[in-house]
C-alpha cells in the first residue's frame, strides 16, 4: 500500500477529473492501493502534522511532496487555518508576510520538516521518496515536480499531461 501527502499538486487542483492526479496514476501503474493525505493550500507544517498523525505501519512506500517554504498554519477556534500568500487577502495574511515572515524562517521550517520526515520514516522502516513542488530550495530533494518541462494550467498547477510526467518521474525514481 502507498502513502501520499502533499499540497495542491498532489491533491489535483486544476484537474476536471481528480483521478488524473499523479497519486492515482502511479498507484494504478504499480497495481497498489493508496492513501492520499494531501490538501490544497497547505503548508509543510500541515504535511508533517498530518503524516505524523497517521499510522504508517501498513505502507510499503511513502511519496511525500513538500510545498513552498513561505506557507504555514495555525489552530484557531477549533480548526486549522492555512496561511498562504495565494490564498488570503485579509489583514492577518498581510500582517504575517509584512511583519513576521522572513526567508530564513521558511528555510528553517522546510529543513525541520524534511529532516523530521526522513528520520520518522527511516526509524519505522518505511521507504520514503521526498520531493518538492517549490521551484527552488537549499535542500537536495529526491524529486522536483515544479520544473519548466511540466505543463501547467492557468492556475499554475500541473495539467493532466503534467501529472503523467510526474507519475513517470516517480516511477523512474523508485526503480
């Protein structure tokens, strides 16, 4: 069984049929069932939190794609709120990016998430393919899925063809 987690790229944002997303295509290609924990607009903290809250002992492979470093989340009034430059326009979002966020914070959060996931899966003996949908990073990921050769739609998310290319990259990375 496969475990996927990630942002809107994994979730299939922009697709008219979410069965065209790379996690579905890859699972079909290798003939395995899968669980997808991804959510659109989420942060690396969200990906880490939802992965750690999930029992990974039943999985033979995890494929996790981290997202842009400048996203975060917080818990307020009984629910998780995503802070994402592309998602909100209210005072809270403007103040966060104007007064509190700096690239160094994003880089540190990304490294904490990356290392936490690597060690978590290693300690439990579950193979992990760890990638990113960000264009740039100081980290050397196993897989980059936001490259110039991936066709993107108007919302800057992979098209059906883009998801097919990502599927093949995952497959080749795990050979």
